[in-house]
């Protein structure tokens, strides 16, 4: 699939940036999206990404009008992508007892869930008409079981898993693939502030390489690294009482401002 066009949100740092470099090195053209458009453009230039091979679109995925406009602009300027990766996401701890944290929950849902659907929306109909393409949603192993202090993020990623599964069924008859990727602990700014142990920590570039292979294979559901997939399945099978006992006393995810 080298030489195709990939559309990536959240491309200014972390997993998104690593995916952009991975696809660039594989010979793909890039359509990169981030809230900080000028910063992303400067990074692209520093990496030697030419205007012929890479276009930058400034948009916040929480702004439905802006992110869908970016998708339509990509189609008009670069053509219909072969792969769309809805990667943009945020992770902030919350305490439901705190009134202000309801706004945190709203922001997480708007980014991780509504933002994903809005990212895909401009490409659905033309991909159906072309009868090809791949939509990849970045979920998380945190979506498999709820973690204390992490209610908004865990529930948002559980919703990503279910949403992509629903979308996969809707797109199958049109020849369009939907891939759900569940990162474990990846060494990015999103995880560097965590106050607990990060087993099987993976570099962002290693994740990107494995993710690209899964996307090209059209894999429906993939946990990366695979070791975290085993851990996640075991946690899912644990009785609630034992699961709660294991997590007792575990440090909570930092709340906004901490």
C-alpha cells in the first residue's frame, strides 16, 4: 500500500507524530491534523516533509464544523485518503465529587468520541462509493475495564471500541475496513505524568510500526503490544471482588491542574 494517502488527527505529538513519520518513511502522502497548526507545520518542515508529500490542516476535533471542514479540504486538495486514522485524544483524571470535573468529562467525550465520529464523517460516503478504504480508530486497553480516578477516559475508550465495532458492521458490505487499535502503555506526553507503574511500556515509533502493519492487514481489533492484550483479557475475566481488591490503593490519574 506504499504511495497511498493517509489522514491522521492529533499529529502534532505522541502516537500521531510517530504514525506520520512511519507512513512517510513507507512512501505515503500525508494529511496531518492538529489544533496547533503552525506548530505542526514547523515540525513537518523540520522533518523534511515537502508540500507535495504533506499537507497540514489546523482543526480541533471537538469543533465538528472545523474537523469535518478539514476532511473535505483534504479530499479537495489531495484526494480521497486510503487510510483515515482518528488518533486525537486526551486523558485527564477526574473525581465525580468535584463539580468542575464534569467539564473534564465533557471535554474527554467531545475529543475522544464525538471527535472520532466527526473525523470519519466526511470520508464515509465517498469511501462507500469507491468501495475501498480503511478507517482506524485509536482506542486503549483502558477501555476494557474501569480504573479508579480514570472514569471519563476509560468510559470514552470503551465507547470507541463499541463505536468502531458498530461502524465495522456498517461498512463491511461496501468494502471499507474499520480497524480498532488498543495501545497499551506508550511512551508519550499522555503517559509521562502517570503516577503508577507502566508495564510493557513501548516507544511511540515501535507502536506506529506495529499499528501500520495492523492497518494494512485490515485487522479488526488489535492490542499493541500483544502482552497487554493478555493482561487485559485476564483483567476482564477477574471477578469484580478480586479486581477491586487488586486496584485498592492504586494511585489515581492526575486531575486537571494537579
